[in-house]
C-alpha cells in the first residue's frame, strides 16, 4: 500500500510539473507568442458584455 501511495504521489508531482513547465514549455503555451499581441489592430476597441439567456 505504501508503494502505491508513493507511486501515486510521484505521478501527481510529474503531471503538475509538466503543466507548469518544469520540463520545458507547457503544452498550453506551444504556438503562442507575445508578438501576436502587438500585431492586433484596435485591440482596445474590443468590448465584452454579458449575454442574454434564451428560453428553450
């Protein structure tokens, strides 16, 4: 039982490390670049408003 708990703990630490970029770039960051933000036209003109629920 102790071996199972240690293996589970090690797996959790590994997955956490992969998600936070301990072993390179996180998978969620692949393909993203800060330069993309500077190429957006009128990014400040974007407004987000709450939507309305439609009755079904």
